[in-house]
């Protein structure tokens, strides 16, 4: 199986979030990009560790969960944006990440 293109996953996550945030995107963009980079790096790390048979699905789920919560909290702290808007943008981006991780790990659903 070819390695996941995590750069494309990041781009797709940003596009998904931007599509929801619309005119509020400039206020969210930098924080979203920073947090989505972290999450795609974790996805890449899980992909590599699974290939090396160095992580279980349970441990991968725990790892992703910890980073997901931390990243989400950062985005909810962005001034001037309604939490509902942030949550909707976040969920669209996570849909992209969830599908990528599932593909990269041959079926693990970690989010």
C-alpha cells in the first residue's frame, strides 16, 4: 500500500473547514492550519507505527484522541468566532482526516 499523502490531507482539511467558515475563515485560518498540521503529523506517525507493527488500534485511538481534544480546545479559544461555527468547520475537517487515517491504517477508525 502506498503511503498516505499527508500534505494533501492537510490541504483537504483546510478546504473543508474554509467551506464552512466562509467569511470568518481569515480569523480561523492560522490556528486551524497549525492544529491540522499537528493532527496530520499524528496520522502519519500512526501510519508508520502500524506499518512497523509498533502500535495497536487501541493505543492509536488513544493517541489520536489526546491530540484531537487539545487541538479542538485551541480552536474553540479563537476570539470573535462562535463556537458553533468553529465546531462545524472542525467536524468537516475531521471527516477528511478520519477517512485518510482509515485508509492509511487499512480500516482503523480512530476518530
